[in-house]
C-alpha cells in the first residue's frame, strides 16, 4: 500500500469521467477515499452524448434539458468533493464520449484517468464497454478502471 500511495503523489491532475448514472458513485467514492493520500487536482468530465448534445455547436442549439441537468449534476458533484477538501474543477463536453475524454486528457495535461465501468458481459461489453476500451488503448497515461457494483 505504501508504494501505491507514493505513486499517487506524482499525479497532479486526475481526470474523473462521469456518465451521470449510479456507476459514478464507485469512482467518486474511490477518489474520496484517496483524498488523505493525494493532493492532486480532480477534474470532473461528463460527455453529453444525446442527439442535441452531439449537434449542439454545429446547429447552434440552446441548451437542452439534458445539457442543463448535466451541468447541474457536475456542479453538485464538484461541490461535494470541494467540501471534503479536494481541489476540483468540472467540465461538460459534447459528442462521442471516448473521443472527448481522450482529447480532454491530452489538452488538459491529465496524469491519470479514473473511470467506472458497468461490468457488462459478452455482447454488452462490445456496446457499453466501448468507451473504456477505446480510452485505455489510445492514451499514454494510466487509466484506473473501477467496476461499479450492480444495482
């Protein structure tokens, strides 16, 4: 455990991806439990990927209800972490989740990506696990994948 804790100090910016579901609780709880050992900045990122979100900029759409709810969710999670003494910022991206996570991690010089996975099996992995799989294969930084408990 001591070696793991020492390595955590090398992460200056941890990107925590959220999908605005119950699965987020797993990775958030993990990050919160590491708080005494790390002094990293936590950057929360949610990628809205509904139809309105994917074409938001190109069609110059006003924020949809989905986007407004996503923004409110991110703000609430950020406040929760900040109250626990964790330096936290948050961002909402729009488009394909894997592509946006990869781009964001590079542009914001993140040292670690932390994500919850849903723990699907077989065919569902091909569909639902595509984001985590693509991210971990296309970034040059560590990716922490934490399986969310089934509810």
